[in-house]
C-alpha cells in the first residue's frame, strides 16, 4: 500500500513501493474538453495526469469524466511494478473522481485491475 504524503490543489506526493517520492499532477485539457463537450452536447472533462520523480516524468495518462476511466495510462518501463499507476488512480480518487477499469484492457491492464480489486 502506498503512503499518502500530502495534497495540494492540483498536485500530490505519494511514496512508491521502492520508497521513492513521486509527484502527481493534473490539469484539465481545455482544448479536448471543449471539443468533446461540443461533440456530445454535454460537458465532459478530459484531464491530463502526470507522475514524476525529481522533475522527470515517469508516467502519464488521460482521464475522461464521461467514461470514468483513463483512456490510456503509461509508465516508463524501468518504473513499472513500483505502484506508479496505482498512485495515479489513487490520486484521481483522492480528488473526488470515480475511477473504474476501461472496457478494453491490455494484458498488463487486466493484471493491474485484478490485483487492484483484491486490495
């Protein structure tokens, strides 16, 4: 389990399984939010989420409020299996967003959600 360190408006810090402190930030992608909201006729937020260690981005994802899931989440290969993706999901939950698995999962994503649901 990751240890929650602190939280401010658009940024939080978490401790990974290896003890590293990662910083997770988000921002609403205004261009994509406006485009999707116009297309669907309802307001949907598209949110860019990044995870970094010492200023180096090691994970990123795009959260969609209408789908309540990440459209894609990626963690650099050398940082996988350290809890980075879990911290990104926890971050969105801590911010009050509902997060579920997407309908189409790659094998790594399926393993991630199987493990996450056991917690």
